């Protein structure tokens, strides 16, 4: 059993590679701090990105939303002068309506996600990081912004000064995440190439999560989302610069220092290896860009091989 931590598009791609290699022996713990209420619906963008990607129905162009989408709902919303800044496609809308209805009936987000995944034929477990509401607040020179307002509404253009996760202090690790992380059969944790600040940090900040990750004597490896000083997708490198950090995999290593045993870097960043290894972790250099399904599977297999090589002899499997 492998546990992966993932946020949006980059994370979902590696999770998909892992799911092809591992099938049922994979649990993906997903960020829910991007969730928000929109026109009366609960939207869970990262859960859906992972779910659609693993279900083979993701929109390949955007990385989020459903392939072959139509936009009749959005067109009519626009005609009625409703909010169209956050685009909900017709197929995608079915997910939000169903999820919303079941949440209103008091069901847990974890149970609803499990059911939706079953319907999409996904055998890996997709686990929300918590069933309790957590919302990323992006702090900027203009004041605090709700995550989707920053990400979609303002296209990540406003310089950031920091992040907080509203509600995190009351969020609990679910029994499902707890079981996945503390189960005797879990042999490694893979931190997917998602944004360290707004996709992985919310997961790590759920009270008790870090302790659970560190309690088991299994290797934790991360894949850097930065290649040659640029993020493959999204604002990670821009955020680093705005926070006064070097936009590089070195900052990713520094961010995860004390948590991970190994960091996978792209060939473009091979010269950073000695500096990163001096931070007390091993480095493996490979092609981390995932352009095809074959790339996803190859990178997934390399993560598993790296983790296996880092497992301490005699450590519990
Ligand atoms: N991202 C956009 O850039 N524009 C959108 O209109 C948009 C709509 C959307 C609808 C459903 C969904 O699940 C995701 C959506 N996203 C959109 C992506 C989302 O904002 C980001 O993927 C994450 O929150 C960051 O990981």
C-alpha cells in the first residue's frame, strides 16, 4: 500500500500513474482547502481533478473539469446575470449537485467521494484530507483573498505575502486517512508534484497529520513541482519569488526538510543535487515532466523504486 498526497493537476497526473502501477494498493489523500461554496453548491476542485483524472474523464487541455464538456448551464447563467467567473461545465455540474445534496443530508465528504469514485470505476482510494471545512486564505498586499478569488478571479496576479488555512485548528484527520497512514501494509508515502504552499501544506497542517506521517518508519519521497526555476503549471514559482525565496527545487527541499527522505528532481535541476543532499535528504534525478500516460506511469514507478531504495533495512514494511 502506498499513500500519495496530492493537490490539483500535477498531483493528479502522478496519482494517475501510481494508480496504474498499484491499482487498489493506493490511497490518495487530497487537499480540500481549495473547496468553496459557489452559487449554493459545495465545490471540491482538487478532489474532482484527482477523481476525473483517475477515472480517465479529465479535460486534457485544462487539467480540471470533464472531457467533452458543454457549457449550456454557464451560458444560461450569464444570460440571467449570474456569476460566471468560475466556470462550471454541464457534466461537472452533476458532481457538484450530487455532492451538495448528500452533504446537506449530513453525509461525510469522504463517503460521498468514495461513492463517486466507485461510479467512475476508480479502484484507488481517494480520501479528502479532512471531512471538516478548511479554507485557504491568500494574504496579499491588497488584503486577504479567498483561494478561488485569488486563483481564478484574480488569475494569481496579486503578489502574495503568506497563506493561512481557516478552520484548520478544528479539522480532524479522518479515520480513513488515519487507517491508510497507520496501516501496517503502507510501505511509502509519495508527495506528488503539487504546489507546496497551497496544495500540500493544508494537508500537512491538519492537526495530527504530520505526526501520523512521521510515526511510521516508511520513506517519504516528494517530486519537485519546479523544473529549471519554473512551475510546470500554476503559481508555485511566482509565489516563491513573492515570498522572498529562490524559485527553485532548493526551496521545495527546504520546505519539506525534516519530513521527506528523498526528493525527485528533473534533469534540468541536476546541478542542485549536492546543495539539496546537504539538507539531509537523497536526490534522484529523472524526467519529471508528465506529457503522456507513459510518462505518468514511468515517473510513478521511479518514485516507488526510489522509496524502496530509501527504506531502512529492518524497518517494518
Ligand atoms: N480554474 C480556472 O482557472 N478557471 C475556472 O473557471 C475553473 C473552474 C473549475 C470548476 C471546477 C473545478 O473542479 C475546477 C475548476 N478550476 C478552474 C480549477 C481550480 O480552480 C484549480 O484547479 C484548483 O483549485 C487549484 O488546484
